[in-house]
C-alpha cells in the first residue's frame, strides 16, 4: 500500500490529503488503474474525526478501491476535538467555501499523480459523513460552477466527481438551524452556534444564506449518482436531511439509492469494531451500509472490465 500524507498549503499542517493506495500487480485486475474514493470525515467543521477517516479508507480498500482522506479546513484544526468552553472567533481562511475549494485542490493533486498512483482519474468519487457529508455534497452540487472551476488549474469534467456517498450528512442547514433554535437543550444550542460560526463566520445567518449552504437546494442534472444512508434514531442530524436530498435527486432525475436504517446513533462510521469508541457505535444493522454501498458502486463504477476474458 502507498500510504503518504500531502499538505495542501505550504504554511499550514491542518489541511492534508492522506493516501491509501493499493499496490498494482498483474495478479489482481491485471494491474489496471482503479477508481478512488475521496473521504471527508465529519466533525461539525470544528475538527476532522479520526473515526471517519482511516477506518473508512480501509473499508473501501477491502472492496478493491483506492482511497484518500481529505482533512479540510476546520476551526480547531485537524487533530483537536471540540472544546466545549472555547470561544469561536471566525477565521476567514477556514470558513465556507474554503473547505469545498479544498476538495477541488485534492482533485488537482490526485490528477497530477494519477499515473504514478495507478488511479483512474475519470473515476474519482466522494464520500462524506455528517459535516463532511455536507462538504462533499456541496462540492458534488457545485463542481461545475465558477467557484470550483476557477479554484485550480483543472477545468470542466476533470473536476466532476464520479459519484457521491453521504453518511448521515448535514444536507439541509436551514432546517438543522431551525430545529436547534427550537431546542431547549443548551448544549445543542451551543453546538449549533459553534457550527454556524465555524462554517459561515457569523453568529446568525439569514434563511437565504442557509438555503445557499444547503445541498438539498443545489441538486441539478450535473449532480453525480448518489448513495445516501442514515439512521432513524440519529438525534444530531435528522434523517429528514437524507430523505429531502433523495427528493431533490429524484426531481432532477439523478440516479440514487437511499437506506435509512432503523437503529443507530449519530457518527456510526463503519458501525463495527474498526471505528467504534463506545458500545453504542456498534450496530449490526447499520453496518450493512458497507455491503449496500459496495453493491451500488459495482453497478456504477465497475471493476469487471479489468478482468481477462
């Protein structure tokens, strides 16, 4: 395996791309180039979760795909956890759309090494969780717009993701903020406020601004085939986000598959011992998403063409 970390900025260590690349061999797929899954961990735009990084990459490796983890701009940096009592002072270098632009920068880096890394540059897809699902979904619905097209030396279809996978993604920011403000839980309100400040640099945002930051409102026919999954027990990101994204995809005729598993808390990641830090992060029903997404990927990004007849 080629396992290496690249920093996207010369003067920052918090934004990086870490590769999990399968070594080519003539004994497997005739040594052909493989698709790559670019992973955006969650963490509320406050940090990037380790639980939704390497365990996810290794799971896709086991399916036969290259993987890479993008640690995009977050308020507290790459390795820091959420600090409950810390004040948030907006950082213009980290607020949106910078995390989304960094996906384009990761695409550019992958393209530049595609031959060396044995990557099929026409088959780079996105996978994101929670806030990372928001970032990945925003990119998937905006890749063709000037904000992305002008961000790097890549242009047009070179920036197009081949697919999108969203796990319990924060896909309707307007709805999420409204639900938080209706809550009487001070911790939920504090977290929502930190998320908004880290994302937008504002303590308050208009409904119009929140709508623009909600992928459910940005789906077009240019949005790639999408796999959605969530759990109905999620108390952090309402599964309505996932359902509404499915409605938007259906309206535009974008191929999609959706799974809402009955049980499971927020932040399940692989939902098995590869990523669990507590017993409630183990779920034998929700971890079927790995099996389901593998079957879905096989239909959309087939490896069969690399077999000898």
